[in-house]
C-alpha cells in the first residue's frame, strides 16, 4: 500500500473498478491467445505428417532464408554494436556542442513534420501548456 502523500505529492487512490475486466474481454483475449498458439501448432502437425508438400517447401525456404540472413547479419550487428559501444562516448565527449546542435535541428524538423500529420499523431508535437515552465 502506498502512503497518501510522498514527498509532498498526493497519491490518488485508484478504485478497484478500474481493474475489473469483463467476461467478454477475457473470453476474447483467451480466444486470441489460443488462436496464436494453434496456428503454428497446426503447421507443425502438417509438417510432421508430411501430407502437404507446398507447406513443407514454404517453411523450408523461409527457414533457409532466415538462416542466411541471421548467420551473416547477426555477426555484423554484434561487431558494429561492440565498436559503437566503446567509441560513441569518446566521440560525444569531443564533439558535444555539434552533436547537441544536430539533435536540436533534427528534433525541431521532426516536430514540424509530425505537426502536419493527422490528429492522433499531431498530439505528440503539441507545445507545453502556457501555465507550465
């Protein structure tokens, strides 16, 4: 249980009704999870029985392409991540003002472009209310 006041900030109590989930919503979520589980299970059963060559060839091709992509790109990605992990701190330390300026320009342009988007995305670009500092 939280105390009603932490460091001078009031903690509002959340009523238990906010945590209630209707039976329909629970049923839909379980059906969705069951469907997500049963789909790969069905494909696995078809592959194990050997009854559908089309599915077998599709899965084989997909796994082969995935293996080729992961074997090369994973090694490269790990190498790049290690190099960047040890060098970015030094680069930022030397060029702090330039990097901060670039980030400021990019963030202002992104904000300007986001403000042109339809309503749900334009909420992200709203400026602070006039009463806040």
